[in-house]
C-alpha cells in the first residue's frame, strides 16, 4: 500500500468516476485505475463494483475510504507542522455549523489570530453535520444534541433551553406559563424533520404522550419566523437564538424538561490536528467567558419580546 493508492481511493469516493478522480489528482485515468487495481489485488479484496458509469463501494471499501481520508488529513497536518516549526501559520479548517449565530465571534477571533489558515464553513442541521464529520468531510462541527455523540470526541460549549414562542396577538402571549400537555393538537410551525431542536422537542413531548399538530414545515428560520408572526402557529428555538422583536413572545412551559447542549464534535483521530486543537482551545476560552458572564447574572429570564435567528 502507498500514498498514491490512498489518494486514488479518496478521489474515487469523492468524485464518483476514475476520470473525474484523475482530473482532481492531475494524473491520467489509467494511472488511477492501475493504483486501485493494485490495491485490491495486493490484499485480495473487492473495494467497489462498477455498474455502468456508477461506482458502488463495498462495506469494506466504505470503511477504508474513511481511514484513507483520516490518514491523508493527518499527513497534511504533519507536513504543515514541520514546514512552520509547529506554529499555526497555514493550513485549513473545515467546520460545520448548525447555529452559526452562536459562534461567529469565535470564528472571527480564530481568523484574527491565525490569518494564514483557510476556514471553510458548512451550514446545516446537526444530523447532517454529524454524518459529514464521520465521513471525514468536515474536521469538526458545532451541533445541538441531548447527549454526547457516540464515535466522536465531544466538547460541550453551552447549556440551552428550547423556547416556545408565539405572535404578540396569540392568546398564549399573555400567559405567565403553559402546561406542556396543553400543546396536544395545537398548531405548530416547524423546521424540517431533520432539525435536531425539533427532534428533541418532539421526543420530550412524546414522553408525555403529547403531539402538536404540525401545520407548516419550512426550510429556513426566516420563513418560520414570518409564519409565526402571521399567527399560523407556535414555533420553537434555542434560547440564545433570540433578540428583541415586538412581534414575538416567549411562553415558558411547565411539566417538561427542554434542556439541550451545544457541542463541538470531531473524530477522535482529528482531535490532535493543529487547526482542530487550536480551535477547540478557543472554544474552551469562550466557554469560560460565557460562564463568567452568566455568573454575573443571578437570574436569567427571557426578554418580553423576542425574535429568532438560528437552528
């Protein structure tokens, strides 16, 4: 096995054909095909099958693609470390963001401290970002979750509450609180079904045998916000996703635990990458600042008028 074979395997999985893989690697198509054939013949294994122009990886092939990507990423980091004598003056960081409003200050600080590092950010729901991390397409990701993600290194950043909010003219807007059981069959405006915030909210309600009536499912927070403002139904969001807006009121729920956490996750093997390690150190720094800021407030209440911004 050699480095060229690992690169060929990774490129084939990324681009889907030997021709496109060859173009990405800057070599000929026969060169890629030869390296892949040698890899399979040497170990007597079948890593993929061809169906016309389509490539389908075997379970073993899929596993080895992930391992190849891990090895190649670690080698890139090794070379960059040697070139800069251990200083983080170059490199790249691929990060996934489920609630990007939470971490923009953190990203700005990272870029200020390490201007030579190229930052590539991907916005998506937590479940998709977890899959991208597991597939080695992202170095790390910021996600919402009820508990740490198995298979990954998890660094908890913040504790959050899921907040229910309604339009100012909604009957619930004047309530001091609402029993969670009162949500049964009530109209809800929701993000798509893969939204982790929505999944956790619905799972907690299911334990109470309560199911709201999703009357509208939307892809963006802006459209959710407008639908709630129009009185179509109630919405949910994380507490830190709000800012002042006269159109919305938060309604505290009783009889239910709606606590969640924000995590930064990465493959255990990637935790020692210089870019990842440096970013996680910055997360810890910001976490301390956040904790110190919260300790200055003996009580934490929701503002009377709210608007939403994130996952």
